[in-house]
C-alpha cells in the first residue's frame, strides 16, 4: 500500500507554480470528468504548499433538515441520512470555505443547519480552477486572498464538530489532498467531523487500489460522479464499489445556474433511474429555480446546489439572508 500511495503521490504532485489537476478526460477512470463546483489549490500556493498538521496521527419541505443527531460511532452520517429520509427529498448545498470571509466558514455551516439543509459540501479553494464557472472561480480567489488553507478549514470544522449533526462532505482535487497526505487527510476528516469527500479528478483505478482502503479504514465515504457521457458499464462499476450516494451531474459543462432542464437531460435522468442502482443519487449542476429543483427531486433522492447559493452568499455576506433568498428563488 505504501508503494502504491507513493506512486500516486508522484503522479499527482508537481513542483510547478501552477500545478494543474488531471485533464477533464482523465477523471473517473477515463470518462469525461465533470466540471465541478469545487476548487483545489495548486501546489506552492496556500493549501497545496502546506504540510499536514503534526498532531495528525415530495418537494423539499424547507426547514425540515435531518434533525436528530447521528449516533456517533454507529453509522456514517451520509448513510444514516439516506437510510432515514423516507420519501423526503434532500437538499445539499455547496460553498467555498473561506469565502466571503476567512473566519465565516463555521457561521455558514451552522446557518445551513438551522435552515434545514440536509448535507453540506465544503469546497477547498484552488488557484487554478480549470473546470469551474466564474462564480466558483471568484469564490476561490476570494478565499485564497483571505488566507484560507486546508489546515485552517479542518481547524474551523473541528471547533464546531459537536454542534454539527448533518453530513459534511469535503470537496477538492487530488493533488491538494496528496500533498497534505492521503492518510492525514482522511484522519483529519474524522477529527473535524466530515463524513465524506468528493475528489473529481480521482481516477477510479487509483480510488480502488490506493484511496478506498484508507478511506474505508476511517469510515469516510468517497463520492463518485457520473455525467451523461458516462457509460452504463462504468456507472454499474461505480455503483458496485462505492457507498453513500452517487453524484449525478446534470451535464458535462462547467458549473453555473440554469433556467431549466431540457428533454435531453430529463431522458438522461430517466435512464439512470431505470438502472435500479444500489446507491441513491443526488443531482447537481444548474439547479437554481423551481423547475430545475423539482426535476432533480423527481428523478433522484434530492438536489445539490452550488453556484446559486455562492452568488447569494457573496452578494449578501450574510448566510441566513442568502439562504432566505435561495429558498425564495427555488419557489419561482
């Protein structure tokens, strides 16, 4: 395992000033990897250049979040959420840690929980976000200017760990995580209360050979993404070898709000539904209003929203106000 991790580390960590993640054609075992609403940091700048801490050894009913605290040590919070939701449709939100303010990450998370959000994706900012739309790129730039680092993110999450009852999912690129240290990363997830992670450019073979054994050791779910271009064979393979949920990307475009999901996307949603996969699915990318939200809810366990919320948060600088405005937008 140590030799495999070393090879993976050598493969993805470079000393370039602007180290870039795998090309979009290389993610997830050779499928067209989706553009994602997460932003990692290139090595040599901020997060990428830091060492792991030494101490590391129905329509949505707004306001109805997961509720009761997950039984610690008994079940991963992601699995618990999906196993106890019944017919209720879930809502997950993404935000970029450290934006709009460095110290505001905890406030954003706690505000989401108060407003009934079921799951939160905590984005790791990146200096060269090739796959992201302008909204997420801008958020990452703000976070980096604010001095955000992965070490600081984990420290902020750890400080509110006992207050957070809903699943947190870390979202960042592989080179950042490998530089931090793969085992240190998953250990930090446990110590800070995170239940899963999304690594968009992680090749599936590397996931199976190197990442999955370590993630399983710490009971952290590694969430895989599928797009309309992902083959049925690949989807079934992902479903067989992952746990938690599958992130179903509405398109292979970069992130950003959309006004509607056309027939082609609806057909894609219906096709995935017909496959009767083992894992529940969450649909993300482009959800910003009632039409796109209801379409996602009708075809999956729930919806993931990124750019729309990030825009409102940046405009208001107030997570409670941003959430109120988001709920208003999702009713129109």
